[in-house]
C-alpha cells in the first residue's frame, strides 16, 4: 500500500513538473514574441499611453512698410479644446462657456457630442477671454478642457493695405495677398514636445533639459509707404461717398524704380475679421480687374506714332466731329467738332476722331507691337496673387474698325497695374520697368536674405520720344481735360479717360455705365511718383477729368508735402507751424465762426480713428509713423480754415 501511494505521488509530481515546464516554455515563447516579434508595436502602445505631446508654434514673421512700420504682426494666443470622454455634464460646460465665447449653446453642445478624445471648441481666443475661461474652469472644477498655444495674426491698421497684405487662416496658413505668396518664408515653425504622464494624463516627469524653441519666420519689408497708403485710402473713402462708384482703385508707383508706394481698392475689408466679408471684397482690383482704359490709352498710341515718325507735335488736323471706319461712325466724347486743330490741342481735348486717323496710319501690327512693348497683354509678374493678363487682339484678326476703336482705348482690356506701369515708362525716359512690392526679406538676426531690385524689361520708346510725349501730357494737366489734377507750383503730366463699361459676360457695353480714370506723373522735371485713379461705374458725373483728376490732384499734393518736394515757386505751399499737442485731456468746447473749424484733440487714437475724427471736423490729416497719435502739428481747440492739413505723429506702444 505504501509503495502504491509513493508511485501515485511520484506521478503527480512528474505531471506537475511537466505542466510547470510547459507553462515556463509557453511564457518564454510569449516573452520572446513580445520582445523580438511584437516589441516595437507594444513599446509604441505603452509610450502612447504614458506620454503626452504639446506642439510649440512660433509666430509668423512681421510684415513692415518701407520705413519699418508694422503692417502685420503675430503673437501667440490660446485655443480651447475638449476631451468629451472626460466631461461628465456637458450642459453645465455649455452654459458656462457660451456667454464667454460668444457662441450659440447648440454649437458647443454639437461639438461635444461629436465623439473622440479631442475636439476644438474655439480657436484663437483673445487673452482677456482666455483668462476668464481659465478662472471658470478652476472655480467650477471642470475636467476635460484645456488650451493649446497657436500663432494669431494681427493687422494693427485694420483695413490699411488689406488687398496687398491678405490674411491668414486659423491653421496659420496664408490665404491671400502677401500672406499667401510668402507663406513658406514668413510662416513660423512648430516643434512637438513629449512629456511623460500617468494613466490620467497628468505629467509625472519633467526633463532637466531645455527644448530649443521653434524658429520664427522671416520678416518682410514692402515697398509701400504707409503714410502715402493712408493718404490714398482716405481720398478713396471720400470718393466712394461723393461719386458712389461700384468700385475704385488707386496705385502710386515710383517710375524710376518700379516700386509700389501705395495700392488700394474699394470695396475693401478688415483682414482681422476677413471671414465677415465676401470674395468680391477680398479681390485686389489693382491686379485682377480687366477694363477698357479709354482715353488714357491714347498716350501709348501717341507714343507709337511719334516713335514711328507717323506724327509730329506741330502737325495740324481737320476734325469734323465724327469719322466713319468700315461703316462704323465714331464721334468725339463731347459730340463737338473742333475744326482745324494742332496735335497739342488733340491731346488736350482728347479728340477721338484724330486718334482714329493716327491709329489707321499705324495699322494693326504696329498698334499691337507697341501695346506689347508697353507691357499690355501679359502679366507684369508682380509678387501678388491673382494677376490678370488683360486682352489684346491678334493683329491678323483685326478689322479696320478694331484698329479704330483700339486707337481710342476700346477693344483692349488692361489691368490698373499694367496701365500705370506703361505710363511710368514714359516718365522713365521710355524704359519699361517690372513693378515690385517686396523691398527686402530679412532673417531673424536682421541679415538680408533677399532684396528687391530694379528690373528693366525693355526700351519701349526712345528718351526723345518720351520727352516729347511728356510735354504733350503736361499740356493736358495745364490746359486740357486734366486741369483738375493740377497743383499750383508743381508741373505734372497726365491723361484722363472715360470708357464705356463692358458687361460682366463680355457680350457688349452696359448702357449708361462708365469707367472714369486719370493717370499721370510728376514733377515733370524729375518724376518721383506716378499715379492712377480708376472709378468703376460712378453715379452722376462720369468723366475722368471731372471726378478722377481731382482725386489724383488731392493725393499728389499731400504726397509732395510728405516727400518734402517743394514747389518751384517759393511759398506756394507754406509748411505748417509745428505746435505740439500730446495731452489726451479733454478741452472745453469752442464755437468756430462760419467757414472755420476747431481742431480736435486726437492724442492716443489710431491712424484710422484720428483720420475719421479730423475728416468729420472738415480737416485733412497727414499721418507720420504708425501706432497711436502722440502729437499733432496744430494744437487742439485752435480755430483754423476748413480743409487745413494737420500733421499727426504716431508711435507704437
């Protein structure tokens, strides 16, 4: 019996040992599998469970004007996210957050019910609101909510140069203007920072090593002068109220360099809130609007005829008030007959019938040749998105009637930028330059990575022809249709234009709708600026000489003073006395006699606010610098003549 029990015990021990060995073998196989076969996957899974990551985003580079004044800046701001699985009572969270975020409760609740472990509640929250939300989260002990830092773009001057600057989306992606063109250059970088956490996501380890911050984007300096830009936009705002056009564009260029000093359009938008505006309001009409230039194109026709020896300034013509070409009758804009006239008078009065005769002398091939020589029919290549090429006939397809209408600025479509570039060539001894708007791109350390340079495209006409044509265009401003652009003491050259407006589908002209314009440059002895004013479908008067020329004259007068270009005749435009006004303390009300106004105190106001207040008071502002107003040239509560210019000095704070 004893022996039998011993055998049974031995068998049980043997079975146990076999089972134990099998278990050890299976465990070893499993460990080997996990270690050598599935190790990488499991390690990643464990790391994912005990590590959290935080993305550090650097700001975009700053965009400045030519003088280093800020046009677009970035700062780090916070965005609110949620982990719905951690939120026990969504209704409480919704009720607390909706008023602070200015969101509909239903929108927040919909996001919280979307599922997943991460959802955005609101991006790019203002610092003050962020502090309020953080306080609510702490006081109410809310779980499942957190913030991540993101880079937010700010435009300190609101809509100033909006169409040039463009705007940035919530993911720090440039969506229009310079922000889009230079997105890869000025966009900041992001670095993912990993932190060890427990199972609830709470950090349990802080590295003793410091992480290198992500690199900031490069800074960009534009050729724009923010003071000239403000002058232009203020005049455009007045034109929109007075002439009520569908749209308007003004470009100011340096004709000797091709630098764009100002570019503005109406309608416009505020890039800080771009999402509130339509695509049409985003459109940069200066480069993306095709229109028939009308009589402003006659400068190019005259240049071609003078260069080809088909015309002499002293030549005389007979005008009968109309001319017929291929059965089509073309009249003068005034419906008048001027009789025996010199070409000087033809330019001054912009006589259609004589320009038709000149165009017929040139013929289709020469007209198109010179149009291309001046840059029409091809994009200029400026560093802005959406540039159109305009429209030109193929010369072999042109009938005589096409030659006739092209000679007076019809049957051709141009962009505003093409036209001012072409007229700038006349001011630049006949040399066509490529326009540019990026002055410099600088690295974070201040070194220059890229610099804008003057690029000559071609010699469109000889210097002698350009000089002759300049004299003829000066007569237009002195005695012809462009008289309202003249400024006492200065010599300017220019040409007005009034063209029928094409229908949107291009099928013909819109009855009673016109495009009024003026293009010019000066001072004639050494042109420093060229200007183009285009008013699309104005209400009431629609002649370029009546409504576009005065706008150009107003802008040019202020630019001359800003650039300290003095009139030829001494004391024509005396400089204002520089009294200093720095206090923002309210002053007592003073009643001004008829025809005079009281200068308001604009200390502490932005350029836009100061401009609006002075304009409403019946005064004119010449801004210097950017930021907030720190002083003004004429003391507040001073009684002055209506229309007096006030120099207001701005500094960043």
